């Protein structure tokens, strides 16, 4: 039996593990992917919006070569912190479900293609949302050349690329593909960009569209994706856009089905769980939620910058929880995704 099982080995899950260890516990951390899997999925060479000190956990300094931290520097940092803190991490181990039983919580895990049962006294869900994309619901969305995650701009060179979405991730991907030598078309259902697009991206994308270097369709709905094009509708007009590769960057959401299967109450509209704000414990005794999982569909509410304090609420006393809440409220939240 494990005293504490933390699901999610991202920055917030690791920060929760540090809070637990510094109070004499020895939590087991599992993740369906690698350590910091959400950052693994970031585009190669991506630079964080925030400054390094706001990405730090456990008081470990994050040293970056430039003013902002790159994807590669962050990955090296978080796996280094896990090693320095002696955190037990089992990567590529997925939580399938959990049931409250007498004396603990029985968790069903999947690892190496086999299921196993593990009983823990406390379960912390820090699973984030990046593994669950918001689907278009259009035919062809499951074709092999369609991805809901942007990876490497280099592989788009010389190709017709369609990027679906209008938030920061889509705008940034469009610019990166354009500069890698791709013929880029941006498709979004809104009639204009959201105000939350990063301030240095907005003039760049506006100028590229104005110059005809990036094509853009606003107020467009994707009707179908074929092996060679994307069929979109703007009002009554139907247009086919050539596409060697499609990035459907339409956002993500937490695993609501998993949470509900455990008996966690979710608001039917917002998807927010029922939580004790001081301890982040759900309506199911012994099950806590940390980071963006607590925000429901509003995934832009919790970032590494403020979610890194959640472990203090879960494992600390009232004073620790109050201090963490104050830090949470004072932390600058970037505009954007």
C-alpha cells in the first residue's frame, strides 16, 4: 500500500511530491507519459512566456541561457529536480480508475500493457489537460496526417499546411511553419483573433496575413478533412484548401470521464469539480485535485506559476494553506492560453 499516489509527473505533480516529502511522506508519482509529458509535447525549441523564477519548484533555481526558458531547458530542469529530491516516479503508467474502499483508495493502473491494482491512502490528481484535445467532430479528423499537437516546424518545409484554431498555439505554429518554408493557411471559426493572443505575436501574424504570406479564413467551419485538402464553409460558401499536413489546435480539456468514474462531482456547465478550497479535497474523501484539473473547462486559469503552490494546500496545515493561497493570488497570470 502506498501512503500517497500522485497522478501526473508534470511541474505541479512534482511540486506536490516535494510538499509531501518535506512532511515526511514518500509519495509515488505516476504519469501516462514521461516526466513533464506536457512540455515534451511542446514544439521543439519553444520558449516559455513567463520568466524562469516563476517556473521553479521546491526552491530549486532554474538557470536559463536567455531571459526566458526553452522547452529543452525546462525538461532538463524538471527531471533534475525529481532526481535531486529523490522522488519516486513511474513514467508511462496510466491511471484507469479509482474506487474509495475501507481503509484507502483502490487504483487501477495500466503499465506495459498490463493492469494492476494499487491501494493508497491519499490520491492527488495533477493530470492536467494536454492529453485530451477538443475534437472538431469532422470526418477525416483521425487521418494520419492530422494532429492535435504541433511538433516540429522543420518537417513542414515545402508543404501545404493547414492550421485550425485562432489562439496562441495556432498563431505561433502558423508563424513557425511559414518561417520554415511551408505554405500556410490558418482557419478559425471566430471572425477575428482573440485579445489574448500574445502581444508580440499579434502584429507579426497580422502583417503576414496582410502581405499574403499566410492565408487566413475567419468565421470558417471545418466540414471535412480529406487526404489532400480541408473542406471549410464560410456562410454559404464552401472552399477546399490544399493540405499535406493538418494541425487542429483547437484546445484541450481535463479527463472529465475519469473524474466522474471516481465519483467526483463536476459542475455540468463549467466542468469544475466540487473542492474544499483550503485542502483541494474533492467530495470523495482522500482524493484531491491540483493544478489545471481544478479549473474545469477554463484551462487558462491555472498555470505552472500559480499551480505550483497547490501541494502546500494538500499536505500542509492551515498556515501553509493560507500562505499558498496568498502566493496563488499574487502570482501574475499571463494573458493567453
